C-alpha cells in the first residue's frame, strides 16, 4: 500500500534526518511502502494524480528507495542512494573509510574497527557515499544489499 | 565467443534486405563480439569525472559521439562480467547499454518537466537514459507487464538514482485504454515494442533458436495495437518514438505504414538525426507497398556501426 506522507509525517522524518545526519531539507514527496521503507519522489505528479493512477492500475513503486526506519531504535538507515541524494547535506555521523576498507564494505562484510561513534552512521570513501552502517564499539554492521555487492575485490582499484 | 547460427530462413530474409556485399559484411560482423559500450549516468556523475575515474583503473575510454559525451566505449579486453562488477557500476555511475539501444532516446529527446510514458520499460536502460536527460524533473510513467522484469527495472532505476518515475504493472494496451478514460495525456511516449529481437543476436545468440516467422506475424499485430492505443493518449503536438531491435519489415515499416494509414492527417512522421550510419526505411516488402514516408524511418544495421541491429521511427500528433 502506497502512503504519501502528509506534511506532519514528512517533518518527523526530516527531524530525525536532521538529528542523525544534519540534513536540513527534503526536495520532493516522501512515500512509505510498508511500515518501514521510505521513498523519495520528485516528479511533478500531484498527490491527486498519483491517487487517480492508483485507482486504475497497479503502482509497483514511486520514486526511489532512500532508507528505512531501523526498528529497534527508530533511527533512519539511509540506502546507498539515500546517502548520495543527501551528500551535500550530510554533516554528522560520517565515517570515512580507506580504499581497502571500501572493498570489504562493498562486498557486504562488516568492518572490524573502532569509530568512536554509535548507532547508524553514513559511510564515505573519498567523494563516494556508500550507504549506512550500524556502529558499535568494535565494528560497523553492513546493510549493503546482495544485488549491490562487489563479487570480487580484485576488480576494483 | 560462441558461434552464432541463424536459421537459413532468417538468413534468406536478410539477403533480401541487403545487397550481396552488405550481406557478407553482416554475416561476418555478427560473429564478432560487441563493443563494451556504457552510458555515464549524469544524475550521479559528470562524463569528465567518470572518464577520469575509469582511466585511473587502466580502462581505455573513448567517446564516439561528440554531442553525447556521456556515451563511452571501453577499449580494453575485459573479463566476462567485469563491466558489471566495478564499484562505479555498483554505485550507479554508469549503465551498460549497447550503442544502438541508446538511439531511441536520442530520437525522442526528452526535455525537463515533460510527462512521458515508457510503455514497455523493462529492463530500464531507456528509462534511466530519459530520466538523466530530464535531470529527474517532470514525470515518467514506466510500465511493464511482467513482475520479474519489473524487479529488474526497479533495481536499475534505484541504482541510477532515478527519482521522477512511477513504475506501473499492467498490460500495455489496457493501460492506454485506462489513461484514455481518465483523459491523461502525455507530452512524449516511447514505444520500444516487444519484438523478435533479430538485431540482438550478437549479445543474445539464443534469439537464433527462438526465431520463427509465425511469431513475427503475431508480434506485428500486437505492435500495431500498441501503437494505435498509445497514439490516442498523446497530447496535440506530442511525439512518439516507435523502436524495435529487429530487422523484420513486418515489425517495422509495416507498423509505421499502418500508423500513417490509420491516423491520416492527425499524424506526421518526422526525420530523425542520429549520430550513426542509418539506412532509410524500405517501401516494398513481399509484394506489399508501403507509404513513401516510411523512408524517414531509421534502419540501423550491425555491419554499418559495429553495433546491434535497431529500428527507430518518430511521429508527431498534429491534431
């Protein structure tokens, strides 16, 4: 079921993004599909046009998946695209990794390092945002979906 | 590379379409591997920056078409699947797309803030190309009928950071009828029609096994129905690009001829400027005479551009 978030719910999401990452504004409509998954749509179809479309056909997706609400804590875990879309606004909870770590990360493996951070953090390698991880004392848990993982670390430089 | 073995009946048809010299070139080129072509996803990175990054990896990058710097060829011999395994691909900085497949969007020339329908959208190469040219503005409705194909479409749109698109799952003809009832009309429509795929033998040799003339006949009927329905939901002065990846005149000029006869003074076929060598549409096939204006269509043959085979026609709705 597609739920176009009204202003109040959008503001609640924005306030979480602000608190977690320093994000100040969202350009476009936020849409929830299911309980946790958040999508960003910035086409110019109005809410009414979307509802009319839903009446006549099956809408599979609108816009892009930018993140999910992380159930245990209510934090928002941004997807790779989520971090890329907000790349110029993310100012907090960023952890920069090196080349070797980026290969391990993109293979979907956790990083066994101390970050000094706790909770959901944005992972960055040079100019590239690589989604979010969950930092605990000695490691960063990985959420890279299988379809986006590097299958061989020999390929990239 | 696996040898491509087209059926003798298919080769006979190609002989009728081409001169002897062209046919020999065609037979040779289909046995050669395709170029490694990619399209920079300008929603995420500039062509200059991507080129620099890929060259740092040791890849030899060329940009064959000056007016389209986002289109690149990787000149190195790569391992199978290597293009799809790079970090730049996983991060959505480029899309692996065959050169000929990029031509329908070059012809359509989507603009910012337009409302566009991509009726048979999966796997999303052309939808992502459109979104990129529209800078994620306007709205694209990307439809496909098959759920598995939609999953691939959704995953490609996500990887490429496409935010202006609504994915619908419906039968193409039925969806157009529903839009007509709601009076929803589009600035532009891409009808990249389901086809026999004769032009894709180099990348998909199994097409040779599946090829048969009866399928072509039934596809031709479907393509005409699809065209008829899409034309009805175009705004006045709206444009539609009809494309296929096949050489079969039944699926190409015959459909265009049908469109010109069906919509008479409401439709205008447009000349297309494409950055490759194109042959004009044929006006005669198997005792059928087509409208002279089918010459404005573009036939793209593998031997002319070292690409796959393709067909593009562009129309404008006059009234």
